[in-house]
């Protein structure tokens, strides 16, 4: 092989090594979750055999400003969903503190949203949610608090986000309490579940959001 050929071969080898390194360095894509992938206790019996094409369903609720909103405000957004109530003395304050960290990590990036649903809508009015939002320094452009019809919120938690294992009908005696954060992509697909009381798990959530941001 002549000198020119050696140079070309060496250049091809260097390019190949660089490409391979970049491929190895690139994080693995996040899993797309469907009901069949999950603990059956999280999923209604009529959904347990669904193995693809699960999407968060449409909704209509009320935000902390008293404005009626639909899921359209999340169009083409990556977001984190949780379920809490303002008078919770146990896990909810820790969860909200962790969501402050998520907000801080993506400050000013309106493509990343946080959506906190109250599970006690009979008490958590928009006014109370707004006070709670201020307590946790929530930027209304990035962190939305939702109240509204209890049966709709509970149906979302159980049948769209699969955030809880308890069964119920959203009635007056029904109550949800969960530490789960759910990561949703721009196509309304579930991409991860996290313990909202765990700093380590929320660190993983922040890392996974960055992976989703780079996803085509």
C-alpha cells in the first residue's frame, strides 16, 4: 500500500473510532411505558393487555389562577406529573421541595413543565393552590397546579399515569396518596417513574429529562 493509501486508511480508522466513541458515550433511549409493562396492581384489568400506543388522555381542569385549562397547554412539552394535597403533613412537602429542584434545573426552559394535581380538590381551591405555589417558589410559566372534578383527577391518576396501586371510583370516600413522579414526553407517552421523596431518584429524573430533550 502506498503512502496515500496508508493516510486514507488511517483517517478512516480515526473517524470510525470517533463515531464508535460517540455512540458508546450517548445515553440509551428511555423506555416507552405501556400498561403491559407495569405492575398489574397499577393498571385497571381492562388495560393490562395493552402493550403499545398508550397516551395520557385529554383532560379539562382548573389551574391555580382559576383558569379552566385543557391538556393543550402541554402540547409538544416534556413534563413531570405528580399528585399531592396542600395539607399533607408527610410526603407532599418533600415531593414539592424536590420539584423545586427540577424547576431550578430547567429554569427558563418552557419546553419543560411540572404539573401537580391535587387529590383533595374539595379543599384545594385555586386560591389555596396559588398560596402553595408561592410557598414553593413555583414559576407559573413552568409549574402548574390543577384542581377540578375529583373523579376526573382520580381517573387520570389511575388510568392515564398509573401513579397509584389503590382502587377506587373517585367518590367521596376515595383517596389517593402517592409519592410517584411520572415523566411524560412530547407525544404524551410515559417515559419514567420516580420516587418524589428520594433525592437520588429525582437526580435520575433530571438526567432523564435531559435525555428526552435530546431525543428526535
